[in-house]
């Protein structure tokens, strides 16, 4: 229900824009992501990681100071973690240090309402919806093997591209940006309200992405404001 309401509001803004005779712009966007995790089991140590984003968005003024900026973005978000656990080798369980690196690829549709200032600064808040397209899990296992008094440190590496995350994602966002000579530098924070995995389970340690994105865009005007008679 909330998703349908958001889509109706978003569509209403789009159809209102021409009637407002607004100066509509589009922006090609590139960005760097800095992702981390909220939640998760206590036995694991989580770490942040970097990603990228690229796509485009529209800037649709609503009056003189406010605007909406729907977009369509391809993005990657990732995180790392490590933990110690038993590892079975030759029918023996030995302690091992396990490193995991997960990379998620999404197509994302953000939309926010913003306010611009005469200084070039602008702020905004909104929502985003995403669908997972890809996933890569890199795993490194380190353990020590003692065979006939010969001690050997062993490292094994593997990866998989199976999608194990919940494909639909949604969350909240906030932005702070600055426009100069049509270049728009924006810092965006995101919180995934939906867990990465196990949405339908009762697991109390569900993972949620937290993401900071630094983007650079350039504005191209599509429709100029009509002069008043």
C-alpha cells in the first residue's frame, strides 16, 4: 500500500510539472558509494566497503524554492566481515578464520523533495526502491594444519554468484548538495528499511545496508520557463 501511494504521488508531481511551466533539467550522474552494515550477529566483525553508481535523474521545480528529483541509478553496495568457526578437513574439525566479501548490484529508483538556496546549496529527503540484479560472494578461509608434527598454514579461496539476498529493497534518504556552473556535487545518505536477507524470518540479527554516496552530475535543461505576458 505504501509503495502504491508513493508511486501515485510521484506520478502526480510529474504530470503537474508542465502545468507549472517549470524549467525541467536532467542530470547524468556518477558516484562513489561507501557502504556499511547495521545489525548482524555478535560473533562476526563487520567492515565497510566501497562501490560505484551511475545513471540519471530529473530536476522538476515546484515553485521557486522546491523541487523533486526522480532518478534511475545502477549501483553496487558491498560489505566485508570475518569470524572464527570450526572447519572440517580430513574428517577433523579445526578452528579457521573465515573472511567474507559480499557485493550487491542493484537498479535503484530514488525520488526526493528538495529545497534550494540562493547560495547554491540544496537539501532534500526522500525514499528509494531497488531491485537486486547481481551478487558476488568472495570467501577466504585460513587455518593451520598439523600432520605428523608438520605444521602448515593453509589458505583457500572461492567465490559464488548466487543471489542469496532479498531482491526487493526500499529505504529512506537524505541529501546535501551544491550547484556551481551547472555542476552538482551531492552527498547522499541512505538507510535500507528492508533487510538484506531473511525478510520473512524471525532472525533478530537481520542486516540492513547504510550507504553514503558522493556524486557529481551536470544539468542539461529540457524545458525553459515561458515568459509571462
